[in-house]
């Protein structure tokens, strides 16, 4: 397996990066960077999106990559909200 990082792209036997991987390669720091370098473990969609949001100088291609994560973020929030609703429904007294 061959890996190389140049700017914001990496070739892994000719496979292109996903948006989350692209953002991870650019923004991961500390433990997240080690996880990326050692196991190719990307940031979560929320972490990746938040990193771009905090970068006022992010180029258009990076912003576009972050925007592709929005459906995953919405789905994750919907799931979390449903789980919270289920918890409150479980606590309601029976009528």
C-alpha cells in the first residue's frame, strides 16, 4: 500500500479521498492526526465540518467538501433527537 500526502490529496493505490478524508488530511491535529497517519481513521463529520467552519481562509474546494457532509450531519442530529424523544417518552406516566 502506498500513501502520500501532497497539499490536500492522497493517493492510496489510485483511490481518491472522500470529503471526510480530505478534511482530515488538512485539519486533524494531535490524537486525531496520529489516528489518521497510522490507521487512516478520519475525523467525524461534525469534527471535519467544524474545522472548516472555523477556518475563515478555507479554499472553495475545502468548503465544498464540508458541505457534502451536511446530509450526514442532519441524519446524525435526527437520530440523536429521536433517541432523546424516546427517553422522555419512556419517563412519561401511563395514562
